[in-house]
DNA sequence: GATTGACCCTCCCCTTACAGGAAGCATTAT
DNA sequence: ATAATGCTTCCTGTAAGGGGAGGGTCAATC
């Protein structure tokens, strides 16, 4: 039997960590002396400690590790979890890479003595009278992170019903508050003919800005339009919407073209 | 003037977030009504909000953003911070990549129905009688993360004093507890001749294991040796040490060769 | 037998960047 | 006048422990 201090030294886990693992039930000492609450560990628990350390190095959360240990015989589960983690890492890497690219771009702006928010001043805002569409649409409360999923749903519906769009898809933002977890959005596709499934979309006069580049900038475009409307003494007259001119799957991020419209009066 | 609700909607920051930014002094409302504590923001604060969102998307902490905003005119500072962040991202990417490689390796083991901790059973432990060295050394309390730095310090000292090593460098671990922030380590290099700067290093009988691969596995080797010593009824007889047979800079991680010695009796 | 120093215990607060919810005013719309 | 929002503060919780206080316990030494 090893005291917590000895076990800590051998396993290379701190005392704090060991007590914490005991607390959350991840690695409970083999024996606890009832009269003084001293923790005692066995030599064989060192293996578990090493395993935990290894899974931790793979960035599994302690909660995940607990599940994996509880089903240690189930190699299928471990396999699954590891593959998921692998996928996860790949996503992280692409995320960081694209971030790094953006940072590099902004650093270049800085070298040229430009403001990194300067792109905002470049955006031109136009007054347009939007034509009337017949749209099929789906309105839902969604998490902003699942935006694309929601799009696909409608797309496949359109395809399966043999309908043919006459203009690019759009998203209409009905939310009266900003809650990213619960965003009230209507995805729509304009069709050539009115049917019983379509409805009329007639935004009328709009302030419009075109964004070329990553969707990350969309919030600033919205803000910009809000400010513009305020400064020019117009008033919002309906839900803002975005028209996606490029396919988000096949187009590289920096070539995306998005039009943002704010109906006004 | 905008109420917090309006500002939230336009800036795409939640109410919670805005109140929090107020609390930590990152974005204080331009005006607070003293009689009901209502927060009011100006249109121009939207710019700040956008800037904060952008810096946040670059993974700066709110504390860092506060500093950047406070010195917004100082483009030099921003430049520096961004470069540091860039460097940071690059490190993350290499870290994740190497992790992904390790995961892939372990997944392969799993496919072959092997245990991912199996490598531990492969490690052979030998009894050796270590020869006596004359060493120059530096002993320090260091953070385990700064291990390599400490090495370099001694290396350059050796170089500048024109001493020539006769064997690979080693590290002796004196710590009696495990505290990764404050690790008592002695870095040493064996020299051919005894001088007034050298001391005798004579570990005697040792249990030894050789690790081929990433330094990540070192803790498990230590554990393994501890267990072995315990099981064979030996006793620790001095501080454990590691001999680095390969240059950590020029050797790829998976080819590192490290010998771990535990003096015993 | 007493003391000392090392070792162990529990309990509480701190970290990041908020989210969730309760309880209670204030404002606005009907 | 009433109801529905909108705003406020305050409390709790998150992941994985770190830092430290205050106090009990163990082994070795005097």
C-alpha cells in the first residue's frame, strides 16, 4: 500500500489532482483508513493512473475518461471515442490554420499602416427596391452553429419535390433579441411559380451591403447597416435578410459573396 | 442612446455578455441612469464592440483585449501582440498535429487488437553497474515546461569554457515530492578530467530502462521502474537520472533515445 | 515520554467568460 | 389600471484543479 504522497511521486500526479480524482470518482484509493481518512493506493492502481494520464494527453475530458475506464473491456467504444477525438483534432487544426491565415492578413494591413477594422469603411451601402419573390421556406429556432444543417434540410426538400429555384437562397432573421442558442431564422428559396406551398416575399425598399469574404464578418455588416439606417433617419421595416450568392461548400471562405438587406422606410 | 437590449441586438453580443463586459471594465456603457441603473450605449460604442468581437475571434483573452484597447493608438503593441498570437497558433497547430499522429498510431494498435498501453510491457529493465563520471552540473528548482531552456544554459557554459564532454548529458531528479511547477533537477555533463568545477557522480548499481520515442512516455517509464524495484525487493539508493542519447533539437520525436536509471541496493 | 518535523486531512476561495434563473423595480402598451 | 416587457442585482454553476488556512497524525529523535 502506498500513501498518497508516495503514489503522487511515482505516478507523477500532484496531491491535489489525486484528491480531485478521488472526489469525482475517477480514481478512488483502494483503501481509506476510517479513523483518519488517510488514502492508500495499491501498486496496480499505478497502471490506471498511467492510463488516465495517457487519455488526458489525448485531450479527453475527465468525464469521458471515466466512461472509457468504466467500459474498458469494450474496445469498440474506445475505438469510437478515439476516432471522434481524431476528427475533433482535425477540425481544430483547420480552424487554427484558417485563423492563422486571417491573422497574417491583418498583420499585413498593420504593416501598411492601415487599421484592422478598415474593411468596414470600404463597405458600400446602397438603396435598392427588392423585387417580389414566391418563396418556399422553413422557419425555426436554431442554434447559430447549426445554420448550415438547417439549410441542407430545405435544399434536399426542394430537390426531392422537383422544384426549381429561380434565385439564390436566402435567410430571414426574425429574432427580436440576440440569443445565439435560440435564433429565430427562416430559410427560404425563391421559386418561379406561386403554389400552395409558397408565400409572397415582398421586402420593398432596402438598405443593402455586399460582403465578399468570410461569413465571420456578417455581424459587423449588420451593425454597419443598423448604424447607417439610424444616421440616415430611416426606420427598420421588416426582418433583415441575407442572400447567399455563392455555395458555401464549394467556394473557399475568402470568395464568399453575401448580400445583406435591411427593409426600411 | 441605445438601451442594453437594442445594443445587444445590433452588436450581436448577449445581454449577459454586455453586463459582464461592464463589470470587468472592458466596455462600459456611455451613460448609466443613476436612479434606476439602466445602462445606455452610444452608436459609436458599436465600433468598440465590433473590435472586441474581432479580437476575441483571434482568441485574445478579455484581459489582453482590455490592454490592447487601452493602448489602441500604439500600433506597435498591437503588432507585437498579434505576432505573439500568431506564434501561439502555430505552436497549437504543431501540437495538435503531433497529437493526431499519436492518436492514429494508437488507433492502429487497437485495430490489431492490441492494448494501447501495451508498449509498457515491451520495456525491458536491466540491472547495470553505472561507471563513475566527473560531471559539471547545475541544480535548480524549475518548471518542468522549461526543462530544455535549462539544458541550453549549461550547454553554452560548457562551450564557452572550452570543455569537452565524454558522454551524453544527463538529468538527475532530486525532488522528493511531485510538483511540476517546482521541480528540483540537476542537469549534468560528464567530462574527461576532474577539475575544481567537477564533482564525482557515482550511482553504482542501477535498474535501467531504455525509451525509444517521445519524451511523453518518460513518466510511465519512471513508474514502471518504481514498480519493478518494489517487486524485486530492491530499494531506491539515490536520485533517479536520465541520459539523453539523442539531440532533442535535430532528432524527430519518435526517434529519441533516453535511458532512465534508478540507483538501487 | 515528549517533541519535532514531515505528512495527511477537510474546507474555502480563485481561475475564464460567461449562462441560467430568481426576485424585484421600471417602462411601455393596451 | 393592468399586463407584458425590459431592466436591475444577486446567486449558482461550469473544468480541472491551485493556493492556502487550520488542524489532526505519523515516525523518528531527544
